[in-house]
């Protein structure tokens, strides 16, 4: 990884969510969420599975259609029916738990395809941008490989480079390390840490508490479709106020000593 | 005498081979080789059907297959997309079409378009290649539609989500991300479809066309009555079908192993 690349600063935009509701049939997953992420801020969403944190993240770039509420993303009103969603998504990078690299394209093509087809960048410029971002994630020499020739951690780093190649002003991470072998988690977190240092606005759904504590400006604990507690990362994780937060963190931070009620 | 499992397996294999060879020998002994030769392998009498079997028959078989497949593929893709559409009437139409043309014998469709259309609409008469293309195209479109739909739906949903997240419109995600991956999935069943079409093109014989429009089976059948070589002309015509279909299978297999390398 070349150092001058990791020091690049980003043009950042924020997120503003008001009164967000989302249901699947009778099952209400999000019960009125208010959430603000300021430009350049790193916010981690934590909580038990089924708490709605992934759904919330997927609502931000409208992969899920909310039932009610307003979402503003970098100057776009995402819930306006007339908004150009494709234009908006170009500015919002998304990293998935399962990487979702395009298996029929090389690593380099994964990073250039949207630049040329969507942003209409000339091939040479797209390639240059892709190479810069592959260098940034430490995979500059892997451009000719296919995704299935890489480890999980490498694939996820390519997925990050692919998203960065669109020059996003906001990055969404949906449990980016949950599908990884333990020994490759660190390399992905290292990339994310360097993005945070570069001033990227990041909204991260994660179970990596030490990462959240160290990197996040703010942590939001969700349970049952509502925000239970939020605040500076060190306070929420180090000294949680709500019983549900305390219980969750105990289970996550010390899983060998969880007691099961008979 | 007790036998080990391995000895028993070997004995079983030997018995199978003996029975197999026995059946073949019995059949061979029953055959009257002189009559068989006169009726199945009288190649010396085939002079009159050459070169027409190739210059007309093989050419027309290929021609009918290719135009029917092109029409069937275009229509089949349309039907597959209709079947996946959110607008319900599209799905109903596609389902009805597919069930109908998949369930009716191709020969009935050929008769309907070859004789039914000129009768129902006096004055309209399609040239034979058009009748074949429309009839076989409609039937193959029904099969192709189901194959394509299965292939398109086999591409994981995360691929579309990733493409849309990069700002691709739905059609662009389809064209650039989904269809290339679906192509690899549908290649083997698609090869099947072309091979079936190649053989179904022989049904064109019922349309009773002029000599220039004969395909291989028609020429072979006419040869039976005119040459006095038994069904030898059909045997030869059959061999030429294999000349088309076997290379097709080989090409498809080559494609498959190549895509298997890039996508395990």
C-alpha cells in the first residue's frame, strides 16, 4: 500500500434520516428511526441480529424501500419519488457482507465497469482510477485475477476498491467482516480505518466492537427496530447506560461466560 | 466356498460381460446379412441423391434450424422477461404461451401455419421457410423462455444489488452483469435446444414443397421409393444429422470447460 494514497482526503457528504419506518407485511422492522451522520463522521451501528440495523443501512441507498420517513443523502432526497436514484447511488458506496464481486470480470474490470458504463469515463481514466484504489487496498498486483482466485479478505478489499472507484462521498458497510475467516478480518478493518482517517463519511454495521470503539466517532445501539442508545463510541461501548445495551455488550464481549436461563 | 467381497464383485462383472456378449452374438446370428445389406447399406445405389442430399438437403436443414433458433431465441428472451415482469398480465400471457406451445406437437403447429393460415386468410401464403421459422420458432421459444428464466434467476440477487449500488440502471445491470453470467448457466440446455431443433426441422417434409426447399429427411424418404436401396438413403441422412449435432456438442463442451475455469 503506498502511503501517499492512503492520506488522500475525501469529499464527504452526510446522511439525515427522520421518522423511518419499514415493514415486511405485518413485521415492522424499523419503528421510527432518526439518525444523523455529519460529513466526515464515522458511525457504527451495533445490535443483535434482527434488530433492523442492516435494513436501516439498505434503506439509505434505497435497496429497501421505506414505508415512511425522509432520507437525505448528500443533497439528494432519497425518498422523493422523482429523485434520480442511479445518480444518488453513484455517490454512495456500498460494501456487502458477501462481497458480491462480479465473478465473470477480472478484479480490474470489477473496478472499471461502472466507471465506464455509468460515469462514461474514458477507459484509460477508469483504469487509472481503479489501479489507484487497488493500490490503496494493497492489491495493486491483482488486477488480472478473477474474484474466485482471491481469499475472502482480498475479495472484500476489492469490493471496497470497486466502491471507491466511483468517488463516493459516503460509504455504507453491511457487516463487512462477518463472512471472513478470522485471520483476514484485520486486513479489511485496516483499510476501513485508513478510509476513516482520510475523512470519508462512513456508516458501518458491525459486530467488531474493538473496531467500533477505536474508529467510530459515534456508536448507535439498535434493538427491536428502534435506537436504544447512542453516543460517543467509548461511552456507549465502555459504559453503556441502558440495560439492553449492557446485556448485548456482555454477550458480545465475553461470549464464553453467557448464562442461559433455564 | 466363501468368497471375499472383492472376489464377488469381480465375478459379478464377468457375468455381466458374458451376458452382454451373448446377447450380441445371438442377435448377429439371427440377422440375414444379405437382406440387411440390400436394405440398410446399399450405398452403391445412392448415386442419384448426391450431391442434392448435401447441396440442398443439408443446406436447408441448417438454414431452417438457424432461422428458427434465431426467432425462437429472440421471442424466448422476450417471454422470459415477461414471465419475470411485475405487471401481472405479462406473466399471464407468457405462461399461457409457454404452456400451449410446449404442450402441442410441433408437427401440429407446422400444419396449422402451413395449411391453416392460407385457408383462414385467403390470399395469404407464406413461403415455406417462413412457415418453418414461425412454427418451429414459436415452439422452441416456449422451451427457450423457461431455460432463460431459470438461468437469469440462478444469478444471485446480490449481483443485481451490487450493480444497482454502483449506480447502474436496471437494464444496464441486466445487460452487463446478469446476462453474461446467465449465459454460462444456460449454455448446456441451450445446446440441447439447438439439437432438438435440428431434428425437428425434418418435420418440414409435411409441407410438401418444391425440390429447392427439401431438407435431408425429405430427400431420404423420397430416395426410399425411387432408388430400390431399402432405407439406405435415410441411414445416410441420419449420419449427416450427426455431422451437425456432434460438433455442436463438442463446441458447447469446450465453452463449458473454459467458463468452468474462470468461475468455479
